């Protein structure tokens, strides 16, 4: 899965579920948590989502 596809999938998951953990995303998408954290940081930096630390 390409980075842009992953990021779109993250945004869809957040939109449909309201919130989701990196662990849940990693399990659903079959991608490492490290990769997803980088994607979430990128999306948050662009103002597309809000990160919440620790739950």
C-alpha cells in the first residue's frame, strides 16, 4: 500500500469511527505502528486530523 493510499485509509477510518488508535489501525491495515505514526504526524501537520496522546 502506498503512503497516499494509507493516509486516505486513515482519514476514512477516523471519519467513520470518530477516533482510532495506532494499534487498531496497524492491525486493520497490516502496517507497522511506526509507519502509521509517521502518517498520522503528516496528516496532523496538514491539519487533517488531531492527534491525542495516550488515549
